[in-house]
C-alpha cells in the first residue's frame, strides 16, 4: 500500500501535535508545582495556614512530571544511556549494541506498562481515594500510558535502526 503525500503530511502533523501536547503538559505540571509549592510556603510562613490537599497534589505532580519528562526524552532517543559496552567494542559493533539496547528498553517498558495497567486496574477495583475524594487510579493512569508510549517509541527506534543498518549493509556489498 502506497502512502500519499497528504497521508505523510497528516502523520507529520499528528506527530507534531503530540509533541506540542507533551511539551504543554510538561510546562503545565512544572508551573503548577512551582506555584503550589511557593504558595504553600507563603501560606504556612506568613499566615500559619496551608492547603490540606496541596502536598498530595505535589506528590502526584512529581510522578506526572517525571513520566512526562521520560516520554519527551524517549521521542528523540535522549534518555540517559549506560553505554559502558559501547566504549569497549569496535565501531562495527555499535549498531548491534544500539539495536539490543532499543529492544531491551522497549521490552522492559512494555512489561512495566502492562504491570502498571494491572496496578491501576486494581486501584480502580478497590476504590482507593487520593487527593481529596478523587479516585487514586485517575492520578496513577499516567503510569501505563507513559511506559506504553516509551515502549512503542523504542520499538520504532529499533525498527528504524534495523532498517537503516540493513540499507547500509546492502550499500557496502
């Protein structure tokens, strides 16, 4: 099946919109955390009061901010890498090592996505509440979403690198 120019343009714009949503959520949660934390400090130090729900919301925001940051880092393969192996192997082994790394990351994040989905589902079944009277599973729903997206992206990185290395191998023959 051929992909037309308009389809390619649509995919490009969908990716761009997804990136803008991720960036906006990252900015929103960081801003929320700064304002809420500073507000709590001012309220406690100057008025001897505080917002009861603010500390719980800050904890949840740290989770969301961390996972949103991981999602953003994964979209361009900018995660922290432990590349000890790549320093000791010759140049021709770099691509297989990267392929293995992408595949391993995709598999581990896929497992984490599935397990966090089971965790969130059990929280839904138990009806646990979090910040205020809101169900905790709503706040924890970022877990399977983030790990699933990271797994998906690293699977795509694996396939893309595999495809590119296959083309280079044909050129060198």
